[in-house]
C-alpha cells in the first residue's frame, strides 16, 4: 500500500461499531425487488460484489417502512414490513455473505417521497407536510398528512429497524433530511406550515426525525447505530429551479446556518453520524452531481458541519480522487469517504487502491447514463462503462478453452472493449488504430476540463490492453489484406463515425470548422462563434468556449436544444441548460443555417431571414456511421461483427455494452 493512502484504510467507529476502513458505499436505488418487496438474488450479488471489492460499509438504497400512507407501485423499493418472512430470508443470507468479507451494511429506511415522488412510482395520493404540488407535475396536488399518519410512520420505522437488526444489518440510515423527500420537507419552513407538534420552529420541524430516532433506539437498543442522510444546503432558487455553484440567489430551502443548528439538535437527540451532501429535487443536480461539478463539491460544506458536531461526518459526491480524499481527511473535512457511482463503475476500487493498482481503477464518467437514465427508461439500472453492474448473475466473462485469433479494427470505446474482453477470454488479439493514440472520440470529448474522466477512461483502456498483451498497431489503417495476414477466427470492426457535412453557400469558407477539430486543437475558434447544432456536443462545446471568454451562439433547427441523440439523464440536462444560461450562451431554436457570409452567417427563423456576425461557424450537426471496411470484408471471414458508431451512432454506453456482449459471447 502507498503510505500516503494508509489513513484511508484505518478503521473508524459509528457508535460502538468499528468499520474496517474509511470507505463507504453511498446509498443508491439500484437493486431490484420482487413481488414481496424483498431484495432479489440479483440485488444480493450486486451488494456482495462491492463487499468483496473491499468497501468498509455498505448503505443500501431506500427501503419503504410502510406502504399504506403513501402507496407505491410494486417492484420499486423494498419494504421490510410488507412480508417480513420473505424479506428476512434473502436479507439474512445477503448480510451473512457481506460480513464474510469484513464489511458492514446499514439499511436505509425512508419515510416516503412526498412531493418529490416521481408520479410513476405512486399508486395513490401524493402526500406532504402541508398542502402543495408535486415536484415533477404541478398539476398533481399533495395532501397534508395527519398527525396520526405521521405517528404511524414513526412506528413503522421502529418495526422496520427491528427486522433489519434481526436480518443481520449492522445499523440504520434514516432517509432523509435530504433531497427534498417527505422527511426533508417536514424540516423546511418552505413546505411545512403545520401547527401540530411536527411544525412551527426549527425544533418543531425536526420532531419527525427525532421521534424516528427515538423509536428505533427504543426498539433496537441504544448501541444499534442510527445515522442520518443530511443535506447541508438545499440550493432551491425557486420551486423546481436550483441554484448553481457561484451563483448568487436567495435560498428558499435550508441554508447553511440553519443546517448547522439543526445538526446540533439532531446530534443532541442521539443520531450517531451524518451522511452529508447538498441539494433537493428542485436542485436535483446537487444531490446527483454530473461531471460539470468539480470533484469533492460538498467539502466546503462538510468542513463547516465538522466544526459543530462530534459524531462522524461521511461524505460522497465525486470523491473518487484518492489524493483529494486523503487530504480532505487530514484537513478535517470528513471522517469517511463515500463512493457511489464509482463503485458501480468499479466495485473493486478500495482493494485496487490498497494494492497500489490505481491505474486499474475504472473511472466513473458522472454521466448518469447507465444508472439514472437507464432506470428512467424502465430498464435495469447499471453503469455506462461497466456492463456487469447490477447484472452480475446475467453476464460475465468466461475464459475459453480454445485458442483463437482476434483482429479488432478501431481503437475507440467499442474496439477497445472488444479487445479487452477477447483478451480476458484467453484469445490472441491484434488491434489496428489509424491514428497515433487509442481512445477515439474519448480523446476529443475529454478536452473540456469538466470531461477529464473521458480521458481517464481512454487511459484505463490503454493500460488494460497493455496488461493483457494485446498487440496494438497505431498509425496503421487496416486493410483486408492486413487482416488476412493474421488468419483471424473473429474480426471486430469498429470504424467509428464521421461528421455530417452540410451543403450550403459559402460552406467552404475558412470560417467554417468542425466541432471535433476545435476540441482537438486542429482548428482555432474565433472570438465570436456560432455553433450549428444544439445537441450534447454543441452545448458542451459552447460551455467550453465560454470558459475561454468567447461569445457563443447556439443555432438549433429543433424547437429545443439537447433533444437530438440519446436522452440525457435529467440532472445532467438541467445543469447543462442552467450553466449555458448562467454563462450567457445565446440559443436560437427553430432556426437553420442558410449561408456563410463574409460577416458571419445568414439564418432562417420563424421570424424570417436574419444575419449573424461571427468569426467562426462551428459545425456540430451530428455524425454518420463509417463502415466502409466492414462492408468490404463482411463476407470474407467466418465471424465479422460491426460495432460502435460504425453500426449506429449512439453514445459511449451503447458502444461499450454492445462490444462487451458480443465479445463475451462469440
């Protein structure tokens, strides 16, 4: 172990429970449940894989404590009280297996979603502390809970905690004075206008959270750890509108001074620790940070929390830089380091760090594409760059007893993944890459400073292929004759894509450059730029150019930006939109480029033709598949597969997942 990371592997204590290292798995609603609202075998394998990977403490995703006050559809979150016998059967086996690896596990229990409930998860009324409307659909009213209903939820917390304790769970995390869920809304005057014991001043609004703690401790004993998911700042600029880092606005939710006072009250009441972050569903990107946030984005807040409480402060939120983590620990900004999505990407993160195998830690892109976006589409939540996440029982790479020659054409994400998986199966692999480096579009997309993890992923693949003895031929454009020389049993062709070219008057002007060429540094953008195309590439390029103080206008033919291509996860889209607005990027929608002029460009809009001044016209109108070699050789070898953008232009997840599935199966 590198001595500078030793502190991360020293134990810490919650109440009287010792955790073997400073790493905890942050709670995420990833695993599946069955018709009894119990965890499935798939969920067990998912959690056990993270325990095997070395994390000290696992905190599950939310469990309902009951399902009658706020009714939910089946197969959403688990619920211990729904069928305790069925729940305990799988939960006991799961905790036993997790404990085998020296890890501990806490069950996260939730009072409910409240106004933050995604309507598709509800099977009845939306509820709240006081009458309001649903966060997602303001047409849906939320009725106020009665005093008796709140008291019943408190009782169900105690009942659920007892089931958890009997199932072998080591503690409870109360979810949550966090993210604007039901319990959090009780703590905020913005949403709580009650006149009973659960309303009034700050202490009154914290009564619900305190009664939950008291009920659990009475039922499970004072030494049974109970921690709290706790947002230090809500970042609510307006209902359904968050405030950005560095933006000046009036906080409508919980601001830092009130949070610090609340933390002192909650610690005095007996909470054993705080799992701290920031944000609400009104400012959702704060609680689920995209790549547009800097790493460790909560540390300035948790540093303040640490000064007023004496129990452990646990922090996730883009904490996957071990140097930053160990410095934050030394500087007293936290007591434990949370890894959420990084453990989806690489469940072995702690063990690899301990073994000095940092180059082998697969980086998280903070894209939310495999976890949140995939879940929102109705599919199983997983990870964009790790197809085995939450699919441990479904997939896997098995070494083949037969020796095979594999040729891969293209060193982008799809080609590198096909080569990696093939090598893990024991095959001899040769990869052709026409340029001087591996990575493909990762090298271009990773140029903005907020996309550094794209470059890290390319570097990770390069390291894996070297370790696996893949023969990489750079600066070599593959031909049919070259491929034949290797006598391949399998050929994977991943030629990538090429930019769509428009045919317009003046398009040959030196003013016209391609987005990829600007990002790659092959072309320079002028001071006044028009970006043609408001998809993800165009919008992220606009943000990148604004960081260079350039004037940027986005021209989009559709009625709105960010609607072309694969849908983005909501938090990523919302933050990118807010940043473009905050950074004063001009957007013109329902508009198309008609000509390039000496002064700039002529465009057609709903209002008619107009001229725009520009030094550079940057094309970001999409890509088309490049599959010329595949078309030439597809019938010349027994096993030829077209992968990545060469098959269909999509995103990184699609490229990696398709390559993984084919290469592990053929």
